[in-house]
C-alpha cells in the first residue's frame, strides 16, 4: 500500500504529533482514551451535582425570604387570647 502524504506544507507540529500517536502502543492509546472518558464523565457528574446544589440553595433562600416577609405582618395584627377558663372566685 503506497504511503499517502498527509500534510502538504511539510513537517508541522500536528504532523509530529500524528506520527508520535501512530507509533505508540495500542494499550497506551486505550489508557489515554479511557482517562479522557473518565475525566469527561467526572466533569458531567460534577456539573450535575453543582447544578442540583445550586437549585436547592435557591429554593431554600426563597422559602426563607417568604418566611421573613410574613413575620412583619404577624406583628401588625394583634393576637387576642381566648378567655381564661379559671373562675375569678377561686
């Protein structure tokens, strides 16, 4: 099979990296690709965990802010207690 010239402009950095990749052992290539896959998977899982924590924090802050908004209203309205069950003659 005749060797086809991949790069017409000569020896570029990409050419050297391609030649280096072609000469590497198959086991090493699989390890590198597996490492890249695991790092990508870790980034995706980390992003999902971060987004979940962010949404839970936002919900918690909204609930807390709603609670703060209701407190001043409870201070304005008077609290009337029920009449005592004790009789005054005791």
